[in-house]
C-alpha cells in the first residue's frame, strides 16, 4: 500500500512538472503566434488593396485607349469609376480622396527618335497633379514601349494604405500602380475641351 502511495505521489509530481513546462512553452510561443497572425492578416489585406488598385489602373487606361477623342468632362466621368473599383476600401469619391487615392492618365507621344514627351495629362485625387505638356517621359515609359512616331496611354494610381492591425508598427505606406496602353481606334487620342470640335484640342 505504501509503495502504491509513493508511485501515485511520484506520478502527480511529474504531471505537475510537465504541466508547468507546457505553460512555459506556451508563454514563449504565444507572442510568435500572435505576430504571425497579425502579419498574415495585414499581408492579405495589403494584397487585396493592391489588387483593387491594379484593377483601377487597368480600367482607367482601357477606357481612354478605346476612345478617339476624350473631353475634360469625359475624363471626370472616367475617374468616377474609382469608388466602384476600390470598393470596399472606399465607397464614394469623398472617401477615396480622404483615403489618399490619386489618379493620373497621360498621353505620351514618341518622336522619330523614340523620345517620349507628354501630349496631354489629366489627374484627380489626393496629391496627384497632371504632368506638364511637353515634359520628358523617358524615365516613365520603358524603352521597349518607346516606338518612334507612336502614342502610349499611361494610367497611374496611388493609394495611402493604413494598416488596420499593424498600425502599431507601421502608420501607413504608399501603394502605386502604373499601366500602359496603345490607342485602339486612332494613332493618337486627342484631349479636347468639348466634343465635337472645333475646340482647343491636344494630341
């Protein structure tokens, strides 16, 4: 009987030791698990925002490249696709502006030597301004796209991403995307004050 009591006491002592060891291991691994969870959530969220931004750039460039002439009013309407493309990260134009969304569409002409310059540019949103007409764009348009005597439509979008959980570590960081399109119906797309001409046009 005494032997059985000693065995039981030894078993209970070992169980307590193992329980204490498990508690220590859990306390050590918990911070790592929490950080991994935070990182996974923020990475997924950031990739989702970036994907929406890519879709927005694609929509802007595609709509312009399908045109022969775009007016200032047309460009304002094209920029209005932003809330739909960025939903649910911003649902209205006001929300998108407050969220730091900026958009710019630029027609870039290549001369006979393949040098790129701005034909016209329109922008909307936070901290985004149109390029100056005639400004050099060789640093923006890749050399492979600078075909002499052609035009390229450049759609650029910018967004200030503010982490929901990771804000303890990173307050915000900028996301951006840039896409290139070839005019589909004409060699050069004109930007006019109104349509139909004659009005002041740029191409």
